[in-house]
């Protein structure tokens, strides 16, 4: 097993995320801080993507040996978890927002903005539910927004899973499209043109009647053009659909939640 693949200890990860690990009682005073190690990993990921991050690379950037780095971070898994946790500080919910819908809309857009600035965070596997202070703060913001609906804790958690899944999924799609030239060596416009050719040449009314009708009605107009915005109108449209669904669910549950 390579040093980068050392087995992670979930409880140790938790202590690192919350910075409650006990200081060493023996040996020289640490020359580095945990945050220096994490910030170096973030800087590498910002510049080259998460694939470039390794314990050896971080150690080299800091001028230390790889083995000495394990005094601060027990595994690469821990390092990646800490990088995601510290990718951005979670701002406080704007006090002028009223109503769960406005609060969740802000929550979704702010989460998406973090993914825009730290695209590599989307490439870090999700090993656990949110465990770090920033992530728990974001969870609390979403749950507190829903608290006024009268839904149960389980229902609110379920809604937050759906909403966060939508935001992450759309961000992953936007990132994939934005980076297509880097991955393939071919500009996005060429892929869009090929997709347009597929729609007009190979989609036919016999095999794909609904799709062919939408193509004929110019329903795809604008989809073959790159969007100047990272997420754009598609994200807003889908977000409002999700919020509408939450609204409908809340309204349907109100009679059951009302006291007799």
C-alpha cells in the first residue's frame, strides 16, 4: 500500500476537521501548521486540479520530506477532506432574507459559487456526510431556512439532500462543459456544432417523434451556444423547479401538520 493510500481513521479525520487533536507531548515543536499543509494542497488544486495533489507534491512545495508531512495529516484522504472543508469560508445568511424560499435560493447560489471558484472540490469523493465546521454551518443554514415550514427533521434533511444534489450535479455538468477543450484538445464550439448536426441529421420523426418535434420547433435554440455565465439560466430554471416542488410538498403536508 503506497503512502498516499494509508487507511483513514474517521475519528481522526473528525478531530482534524474541528482542530481538536491533542498536541504532541514529545519531540521538537512542529515547524509547520496543519493549515499551511492544507492551504498548500488547495493552491496546487487551484492551479492544476485535484489530480496533481499528493502528499509528496505538498511536501516538496513546503520544503519538507513526505514522511514528515504525516505528522500533520495522516493520509491523503484526510488532506482532501480538509481541503474541501477549507475551500471557502461559509458566509452568514444575509439578514434581509425572509421566507424559506429566498433563503434556500441564496443557499443554493452561494454553494454553486464555491464550486465555481474551487472546481476541483467536485472531483473529491464524498466519503462521509458533512463533518467539518464550514460544512455543518452550511447544513444548519439550509435546515434553519426550512424550520419555519413545520416539516419534520427527517423531511427537512431529505429536502436538503435533494437540493444539494441538484446544485452539485449542475455544477459538475457546467465544469465538464467548461473544461472540454482542456480534456479533448477540441474547442467547446466544435462539440456544440457536432451535437447540432446530430439533432438535425440523425434525429427523425419515426424513431424519436417527441425529440424531432422539439428540434423542429427550435426548442434547442441557445443550447448549442456557449453560455457566458458559468451556470446560467439553466441553473436558475432548474433551481426554481426544485423550489416549486418543495413548496408544493409543504402545502400538501400542511393539513397533516395542523393541530386538530
